[in-house]
C-alpha cells in the first residue's frame, strides 16, 4: 500500500459530519443494547466503542474533544430507554467513552500512521495491548457502578467478564473497520474490477451466517471460517474486516434472539456460558483469518517495493533462483530470468512468448483470465498452477503477478514464480492423512462426518435413503489381552481389508476408533444392499487370520441402520445403527440386525 499523505486526514470536522457521526454511534449503541444484550444486561458485542476508537486514531488530537462530546451524547441517548435518565445511565456512558479514549490515547503517540498496512503488525500489537488495558478499566468501573446503582444486577464477575469481552472484541473488529474505511475510502473495496465480486462474497457470507446461526449444531457454525478465509484470500484486508464484522453482527443478533448453536445443548441453562461461547467463536474467526490477511498484505507490499527500482530489480532477478518474467501487453516476454533453465528445463529462447501448451489444461482458463484482468486493470494476483517441465512431468508453480504501467502508459506484467511442488504435495499428503486412519487406511471420523453430512443432504434432495453399517469385532479386548497389541492391530487391518472388499467403490468404510467400523451406503430404496454387505462381511470373516502364533478366528457383530423416506439426521441414523448393533450382540454376536427409520421401526436379523 502507498503511504497515506499527511493531508489525507481531515483537519476539521464539520457540524453535519459530527451529527452524522453521532447518529452512527447512536445506531450502533442502540443495536448493541437492545438487539445484542446478554443475560447480564450488558451487550454481547459493543459496536460504538470500536467505531469511536477508529475515528479517534485517524483524527488529529484537536478534534477529539468534539468527537468525545458527541459520542457521550449518543451513548447516553441509547441508554435512556433501558435505564432512564439516571446516574447509572451517565456513568455507563462515561465508561463507554473511557475505553475508546484511553486506548486511542495510548496508541496514537506510539503509532506514526494507523493506516499504514506496511506496519499493521506493530500497530495491532500496540492497539491490542492498549485495548485490553482500557477495556479492563472500563469493565471494572461499569461492573462496580451496575452493582452499586442497580438493585437486581447480576454477579460482579459476570458483569465484568461480559463488558470486557464485548468491548474488546468490538474495538478490534469495528475499530479496524473504521480505520480502513476512513483511510482507504473507496479503495477498501479493492480494484474496481473485483468490487462486484467482493460485494457478492459478503452477501454470500451474510446469507450463510443467517442459515448457520439458525441451526442448532455447534460444528456447523465453523463452516463460516472457510468462506471467511476465501474472502481474505481473494480480497485481503478489504475482505477480512467487513466479513468478520458481518459474521459478528449476525452471530450476536441470532444468539441474543435465542437462536443458533450457543443457545442449545449444555449451555441452555447458563446465559453467561452462551455469551462466552459466542465471544470465543468471534475471536476464533479473527485469529484464523487475520494471519492470512497479514501475510498476503506483506507479500503485496514487498512486490510493490520491488517494482520501484528497475535497475535493482534486474540485478536481483538475474541472480535469483525464482523465475522472473516481464510480460508485454501482446503477451510476448520483454525479459525472462536465466533461472528458467534450472526450473523448467527450457531455454529463454523457447520461452519467447507465453507457452500455454506447457500449462496444465485444467489451469489454462483461470491463468488466462487472471493475466488478462491484470493487464487491463493492474493490481496483484497470487497464482498457483501446474507447468510442464521439459522432461514431461508437471511442476507446481506459485507465482506473484503484478500489473504495472510504465512511463509511456503501456501495461506490463511482472511475474515471479517458484517451484512449490514439494510443498503442495506435502500439503496434499497431510490433508489426506488428516482424513485417513493411519493403521487401516480407511477413512477416519473427520472424513466420515463430512461424507455423512453430504450423503444426507443428497438423499433429501434426491428422495433416496442412506444406510449405515456399524461393526464391532467380537471380543476384541480378549484378543488384545490374550495375543498382544501387535496381533490386535493385525486383526484390525485384516478386518478393514475384508470390509473394503465387501462394499462398492462408491460406499465409504471408516474406522471411528478402537474396533468400531462403519460403512456409509447411499442411494438406497430398500435395505437389501445393506443385508448383502453384512452377509458378505460375515462370510468373509469365516476365514481364519494367519498370525505368527497360529490361526485366529475373528467374528463381528453388525448393526444396520437406514434413514426414513422423509430423511433423518446423522444422530438419528447413528442411534439406529448403534441400537441394531446392541441387538446383534445381545443375540449372540457374529450376526447382524437391522433398524429402519420408516414409521414404526421394523427389526430384522441375519447370521
């Protein structure tokens, strides 16, 4: 990012500007008090202190007195409906003012330019410490005042904790939003060509947040994090701050309205627990997305500095191991670094123009579109694609491509790429390992849960059923105790292998842990396929397992569950299969039982 000129900060605030600012603070305070209040009476997410903090940081100190006076009026006005015109209303208004003013008073002298993304890391560290200190003081004051002036106030600890967390989170999220909005203006929306995409992504995140926080599943709430990370990867801080703000607003409003995952389950009876869960969730969103935004921004800043000096750039690129290319508007190469020979095996002459035939067919379209957009609009893009080596194999290249304009007004692209094949393959291997059981090679619980959710959604859409086989190895503990854990592991591997041979390629076999195995079967209309798999597995297990100490006979008990025609959730299907497994064990083991969620549940058996 370019350094912000000194005259970018307004020198005076007009009366209409102060009025507009007061209305914004009043709206934020009213929302926080009346639509996002927790069981303690304090807001679960306090917006206006963050807005005030951001405005103070980007305003000269001589304007602070007027801004603080307007803010106090807005805070008091927003509190009138709940607490009336009382000493408590005035004290709470002053406490709301304290944390924003004190945090700005500590941060401003230590940060030369709050809008300078090149030093965003240090700015956030200073502002974070100042925010925590200021919010702690204001929380102590507010909780004490509430206990002394309100006869039915909750416990001091609940008041203090709610105030501290809600103000700290609000100042981090909406303080950053206020700073970026005031400094960047329209630039915070990103390049013009991508503003529509950013708006669409934010609308998608808003819609998904409403849907997620209308559900009762805590795990589903974290489905928003991939969307948040996608927005950050595409738009950096321009996407990070508004996306986190949208999630925070929706999550807080839904939780305060008695909906969402934090209002159900074990936390139902404990309002303070709901507030803590919500605030921890918002912190996890910030902590998961901010490092990505920071790293991407640092890469952009580094690339910008490199472009400033062509002579230094040329000297560096000639001796760089990375592949550096300067691309003209007609797609011919003005410069290509000698590293192309060592990286791809091709000579610079063979790279006279863009060699689309060397790009993996699946990556050509995206790469062409990115290059065209950069040549037309400028900007920076991080690309990951595959390119064919002279020997015929494909390498993964990570490239930063920058659209620049020379003194004559002609557009160029500056390409900097490196071989990241080992990194990508390692990431893919780790991703695979994270979803596979290391002992048997079957899917683990994580992959099973993901596939289960998708299978149930497809079944509901296609009006089909989903089946589940829940298997235990009979007397597995006795096998371990008698023959040792090595033989126990052998039994698990053999069982997994035979299980895999009894199912279709489209079915999913998984090990949940210990000797618990499951098979997920989709597109069912009757239980017949489940019975066939169960019979096949029982037959396959008749063959003894060869071990170092002789032959070992292994049997299994199987519970079969199948969803109702109208659909069932994952918990119901697991309960069906688990109950059927219990029935199979109770019947003498080495058999299967079936439970179908279709009106009155019928049970069938096999041996």
